[in-house]
C-alpha cells in the first residue's frame, strides 16, 4: 500500500475513467486526495456529471504516469462516505479543494474511496508489473 500511496501522492493529476448513463466511457483529469485506514480517497461535487456516473455505475479505473514513464492503474468499487473528519483533512491538505468547498459541511462536497481495489504499477523496463491488492 505504501508504494501505491507514495506514487499517487508524488504524481498529483491522473485520469479517472467512468461509464456514463448511456454506457459510454468517460475519462477526465482527477486527483487522488489521501489514504486513511487502508482506503484511497477522492472527492467531487454532487453537482457534476461524474457524480451521477459514479452513483449509476460505481466502478472506476484511475491512472497516473510520471515523467519517467512509470504508471499506475487503480481499479475499484466506489463507496461514498460522509466522514466529516476525512473531509476536513482533505480540505486542509488541498488548496484547490479548500477554495472550492470551503468547509466539510458543504452539501455539494462528496468524498469516496475504492473498495476491493487493486493496482498495477508498471514501466517500460521489461520487468513484470507489480500488482497490489489494496
């Protein structure tokens, strides 16, 4: 888990893949927030299309690559949470999230984590990818 979290934290912007209401894939820039108690947390607004997609089909794949062409792919089931203390920690640790939502009590501010998550960390070295069950 530590290797996955370090990679996610060191490479802040990745891409989240979802399925829209018509069954079409949608990919957008997204940011990993924090790890707490073995859970990888992300956030969004319940006013966005991505929220509707996540509630309609709650499975995602998230990918980030670094400048050295090492990449990670996460796959998991989306579970929304209302844990105020985790929302507060996300707001405190991310200036963009803080400027967008201001407080953990903001009714449009949603957080989610990945359940039954797995990760693949790979590169072009010729070595087999590292696989993680999170």
